[in-house]
C-alpha cells in the first residue's frame, strides 16, 4: 500500500507554488500600474511570461533564484555557465546587492534598457523557441572559403 507521504509532499509543493505565483502576480500588478512602464508594448503578456519563467527556476520557493536555480536555468536554456560566470550574472542583475535574484530585480532586468547577460540569454531562448526559423536536417556543407 503506497504511503500518503508522497501525496502530502506533492500537495505541499503545489500549495507553495500557487502561493508563490500569487506573490509574483501581486508584483506584476505593481508594474502594470507603474507609469514608468505604461508605454511598454504587451506589458501584461511579458509579465505573465516572466512570472512563469521565474517560478520555474525559483527552486526553494523562497521568492528568489539562487545559484542552483540559475545553474539549472542556464543548463535548460542550453548555455551552461561556470560558477564564476553565474556569480557575475547575479551581481549584474542585482547591482551586487545580493547573491540571489528576486523577482523585482528579474523584471527590472527584463524590461530595462541594459543588456545583462541573463536578459540576452532569455531573449535569445525565447526567439529560438518561438520561431521556426531553425532549418531542419543536417547543417549545409561548408568549404574552407566560407569560413571567417
């Protein structure tokens, strides 16, 4: 007979995730009402996308992405980074004030004008997944003359 502990753990995890999504939704509302972002195109859709992406990698459900969460994010996006590179990315996003990325920092980075490494990776990954511009099949044959 299966134990109820696994079920309990799953329910608890689901509850934590839904609480977390509610918290992120509250922060999204702040951005929707913020005059600074009123001219941002498709803001509601972008914020929803950010919320889902962020929640996926907030592994400890504490409301921030730590080094392990960022490591998993980079691996899943197909661009694994070294420990030092990830520390630099977190510092770039938080301005050096924290060793974890909170949701507000994440949204500011994604909506901001600066091109943080993490933002570039996220945008590139969205474009790669969103459009079917990748040709299928083997890469085209190249000769030596075509190399840079």
